């Protein structure tokens, strides 16, 4: 999202906290601005906070090659306070001054074109998007096309939510009237009329569908090695998910985050990514695919919950993206067979053997821990495991016992085993199932 924002603009404002200085996210944003080759203005925020250190921030700027103007460099640096509003007017003046210096110009009379910043589905108004007009003037009633989506602009709203009739260059505006949600970061352009915009969008949709079909056809022509690899992949455990988010950018961020969760034991398959409410169609799709629905900053349509319960579809909703990622890791781990952990309970050394009915019992001294009746046990003779079974008989003198602790003597018989020798060691243990890790 930061990279997309940097590529859209001509001047990037890098906000740095005066008390914390440059953080990993700040460095990432700076790198995106550099890659986009745009001019950077640094706004040092939180100047009203105790511990604010402007000189420290400027020293960090110098270390990163963006030397402040008052330190002999070319980077405009403005101290501001978002809470108190101080310095904001100075920042706006510096942005306008930099725009004059760079001679940034656009033709308001050209055909409108620009880029989609964000898109979403509104319950009352349908698909809508926030766009920035980069050239020309966008007006109510204009027809525009963006990839496989098109719109006849029914209404536009500015950044304050007020309706407007036209948007000249560099104006951010919310557009209503789309056929669907356009991709964030995609460019839009004007069309002569709604019919032409619809035809252009249909051609693009057909081209994309044809490209997918070509890829699928190419994948069918595979070697024997690929065939065996595909068979192995079908045997691997897979967590299928459907992502629904409030806006396209959030859905994109969630998808990228989940794609970054890698495991050799289990795989993650994203069935669908979309924006808007979790609908009944999503539940039907999830039921057919055996998928879990992940909702991020979105709500459920009326009737979804009982339908999901009836179809056995799991729906998880989140407001914090890291909680979503943690939950997905848990779901992946739950698909794995649990690890078996062995816990040693105790050990007993065979000191003598005694006949008992048709077999023999081992006279033992418990050397560590405890020996329990019916506990899993193994008989070791040196390094060799001679027998594995359960403690069938456990006696203290002539009485049956349920447990004998270290330092006490007892008689032990393992199942129907009779081949005890003096010096053998009987180990008792318990097994526990532990959730496997990715």
C-alpha cells in the first residue's frame, strides 16, 4: 500500500515521530519513495510530546542520505504537531512551493485519467472507489473504464464527504456508479459513453479469462515428474480460506500476509478474495470448497449465521490483521497430526525372578520415579528393548498395588511376558498428544 501511494504521487510527505525517530516502517516508506523517484518532504510530528528531539531526527535523516535544508542538504523538513495543529500551514506552504519549483502541471481540458486508490462495496450505494484525477477533469455523468470494470459516474464526493460536480487534476474524489470494485492501484481512463466503457471492460475481462485458460491448458501438458508432484500435493493437507474485507486494500494486505505463511507440512489455498459483507453466496461457495471464511473489518449479511451453521461453514471475523494471521496459523496447525510426546514416569531394576502360576514375575527395586499399574512399559536389557507392553501385575509383597515409588521393592509382570533376567530395567512412561507446530 505504501509502494502504491508513492508511485501515484509527485511529492511524498514522510512523517517521522519526533520522540521515536526513524522506525522500520519509516525506513520502508522512505525506500518506497526512493524507488518511485519522487521528491520527499519530511514532516517531524509530535513536537508537542515530552522527549521530542528534532536534532536527533535530522541526524538520522543525514545518516539515510536525506540531509535537511538547514544542515546543508535539499530535503525540506517541517516540525509539526497533529494534535495541536501547529506547523500544518507551514507544511502545506512547503508542498505548494515544491510543486512550483518542480513545475508540476496538468491539462484540465484533456480527457480525464487517473488512478484508483481504494475500492469497496457500500451496502446502500454499491461498488464505489476513491480515485485521484491525474489529468483532465472528471465530471458527474462521465463514463470511465478501469480494467474489467466500468462506471458511469452517478455521484462524486470530496475528502470531506461533500458532493461535487467536477474534479480537476490532483483532486481525490469518491466515485459512485461502478459495475464492480476496480483493483487498487489500477489506472482509469475516460470513454466516450457508457456503452463504449462497458464494451472496453468486457474485452478486458475476456482477455483476462483467455489468459487464465491458456495457463490452465499449458499446465495440463505436464511430465511424469509433475504428475507425481501433483499427486503428492493432493495428498497434502490444505486449509482453504475465503477472504472478505471492507476495502480492496485491506483484502490485498490480508492476502499477501497469508501467502507469506509457509509450511512444508500443510498448505494454504485462498479460494476467493473480495470486498463487502459476508454474504450467503460466500457461505455456499465455502461449503462447496470446504473453506473457512475470514472476514476483516466487515460484517455478516442477515441470515448468514444460521446458513453457515446448517452447512458446517466456519466464519471468523477480525479487526486486527495480526490476530487474523495468528488464527490462521492455529487453523493450519490443527490440520496436522499431533506430535506424540513421551514422558518417563519411572524405572525399576530386576533383582530376582519368581514363578507365578504358569509364568514368572520380576522382583524389582524402583530406582527412580514411580511404577503404575496398567502404565505403558518397556523392558531393556542393556541397550536392547526386549519387550514393550503394559504393567499387568504390580504387587507389594503379596498385596496388589496401584503405584510403587522410588526406593521400594515390588513385583512386576508385563502382560504375558516371562523372559525376565536379573539386571533388566523396566521403564514406565506416558504419552501425550501435543499440537504440531508449523
